[in-house]
């Protein structure tokens, strides 16, 4: 059997009255279907959106399992999260290079004609990295470990999930999103007024966890005041993530351009150094612009009450 021929039963849905673990099963079902849908395109590489959506599916499954830890058998849930982490690690480098290549090609195309040739040297160095990363990714997708992971998730959807002992008090679904929101608020307080770049990146990850947890619990509150508040929180958090994501993209681009320059060796000349310097300056300016916006975006998140 391969993932191309993998067959799932009818889609699993969750009603507001269903037990919390069932909502986790429904979330896994939705994300596994998306993963399988985008697997063929990820392999061909014809549309980079396929890899993006496949990676997002993995992240959302991991986030759902993390948020639902109090609802599930800890060893079972952590084991599945670890395997999803392996898959995410196999997909991540190519996706990151897809994004960086789009960005770098776009920036080089805006340079004066005399500088574009030097900029192309940086692009070609990144393309070589991308080709090597795709080779490693495809090897992972062809490995038995990947098919075993897909089967494991499918089994989790078909059967009741392993849960803690009956004597352990399980939280309500709303408690899961409240917990993630509280963790993010605490992280923002600890960040201070002018956090380092890496702290802003960590806040972005907190925002993802809030969003993905909200997506997990939202079906249980459809048509209610709480459901409306969850949607409002997700919209505000998505806007914050966009600001922090743009900041992170600029920081990563700056670092990658410097690394490309360091790795060029004999291909590096004065023009390449000059162009790289111009591109680094652009990215640093963008990062500072986004840094100035994140606090206002956070205030909109903090204003939402669940």
C-alpha cells in the first residue's frame, strides 16, 4: 500500500454535543485528508502551494494533539506528535527554501540591470540548496516510516482515542483555548517593550497554537456567544501572526543572504557583495517596520474575552 492508494472512510464530523476527544478525532480526520490530497503535488513540486498545505496539515495535527494533552493518554499523544514532528522536519527545509527563493528572485528582479547578474549568483546558490533539500524530502516521503505514520493517524480516526484513567478530571473544550490564550498573554508580558527578534518569533509560534487550538474547539460552540468570541480571537490572532510572520520572514531573509554570501567562495566578487548588502539593508528595514506594528496588533488580541 502507498499513500496514493490509501482509502479513508467517510469524513468524520463533530457536533457540539460530542465528547471532547471526538472533536480531536474530527480534527485529525480533516487534516489527514488535506495531507493526502496535497501529497502528490508535494512530490512533483509543480505548485509550491501543495507542500505549504501539507506542512500546515502536519502543524495543525501536532497543535491539536498538544492542546488536547489533558484529554488523551499522554504517552500515546506525545508519541504521535513526535512522529508528526519528524514529518514536519522533513517537509520544512524545502518549504522554507520555496519561500526564500520567491522572495530573492523578486528582489533581484527589481535591481538595476547592471546588478541583476550579481544577484543571480545568490539565487543560483539557493537553488542548489533547494535541489538537495528536495532529494532528502522525497526520500522521507518514500520511506516506510511515512506510510506507517499515515496508517497510525487513520487508526486514531477510526477508533476511540486512548484517554486518561476515568478518575482523572478532564477539562472542557473551552479550557483548552483559554489555556493557550493565557500562555500567550504571559509570554507577551515577559517579552517586554522591545523584545529581541527571536522572542518575537516565539510569540508568533504562540499565536499559531492559539489559532490551531481555536480551530479545534470552535465546532463545539457554533451559533453561541462563545463561538463568536472564539472567531473574533482567531481573526485578531491571525492579524498578529501576519505582522510577526512578516517580521520573521525579513529576519530570516537577511540571515540567509549573509549565509549565501559566506558560502560562495570563488564565485564572490565585489558586485555580488554590493548587491547582497543592498538586499540585507532592505530586509532589515522591513523587519523594523513590522517590529513597530506588533504591539498594536497584540492589543486587539488581548481585547477579546472568552
